[in-house]
C-alpha cells in the first residue's frame, strides 16, 4: 500500500490486525478510479473495512460484536424503539463514517418475532444523536459496496438550500440520502446507472404545524370515500408533488396519492 494510505489507516484504526487488502477499479460505478479495501480486526471483536478512492479515504465500516458496544444515545434509541432488542438476533451492527457526511451513523439489522410472523427482518438507521433516520422491514445493500457521490450532494444542496446530510444507504439499488432540511428529516432517492445518477424521489412526513389543504382532502374523500388515514407523507418526484395518505393500522399500510395542485 502507498505510505499515505498506510499512515491514514493507522491514524483511523490504530493497532488493528490487517486481514486482507484488495485493490481494483471502482466496483460501484464501474469507473477507472482505483478503489482499495483494507479489511482488519481488533482484539475487542470489532471488524473494519476502510475504503480509499485513488488513495484518498472514502469510508469506514466498523462492525461491532454486540449492541452494548453502541454509543449511549444510539443504544437508548434502539431500546426505546425495540425494548426486546437484547433478545433479538442481529445481522448487522455497523458504525458508518463517510466522506461528505460529518457525523457517524449506525445501521442495525435484526430478526424479530411478531404475533403473526417469525424472524421478521427489521432495519434501523440511527444518527449519532439518537435520531432514527430510516426504518424498513428488509436488509439494505451492503455498505462496503456503495458510496455517496459529490454530484448527488451538490444536487441536494441546490434543491434544498442549507440541507445537511446525516446518513447514506443503498436501498434496493437506489442511493438514499437522509438529510435534515429546515428542521425536517427528508429521504432523497437517486436512481443509479453506472456512472450517472438521476433524482428519483424525496419523501418526508408532513411537517409539524403544517396542514393539508382543503381541496386535497376533498379530492381524497371524493375518490376514496370512507378511507381513514393515520399518516401523511409529502412526496416530490420529477412528475410533481403529492400527498400520500397512509392507513398505518393496516398490515399492508394501505395508502393513496393525491397530487398537490
């Protein structure tokens, strides 16, 4: 490895044991950039993957051996969301550090039994301050194989002035940036196609204090008479802006879109 990479790696991971090193062309975007993966571990049971792009640090994925190794705020938020977490089997307990993202964040994937299902997959993405950035009932793509792009971050900054990116994951093939904008947590999705990306959708919960316009509610009740909802999401995509009304009491979370006009 180049001396600059070795020095940076030791500054980040200390006296860990290097288990493997792999260098090749950028796998995720199929570009001609050189990507170096350093796999290492320490005596405490932590495993590290540190990735360099053209010999410049890009991301660190630290896999923790148990949830009790999580920072206090993150662990407390997990236990608040899932009091039985210590009894669950965890598939992933990862601490993420990424270029373009100032703070660490955590990806937690576990199996949970419900009254109707066994070993239901649940994933939480939690910020270093304990904020839940994302929740889903499936595994996200492995973070070692995906990374945020500066072009995406620039696009987000232009569309959502003052937005701060708190986390990034690859969700079923889409690049998913988790950002805070004017106090509102937003999920920004980009389609990926080799080197190019294209904005797909932004979703966020109806901000506190905001109300749904009467004409939107009238349209909902006219088209779907008798429908009751427990959640309202705001959806932006290239075709326009929409309200998504969801009945969270239904197992399939039935919902309807109404265009914001």
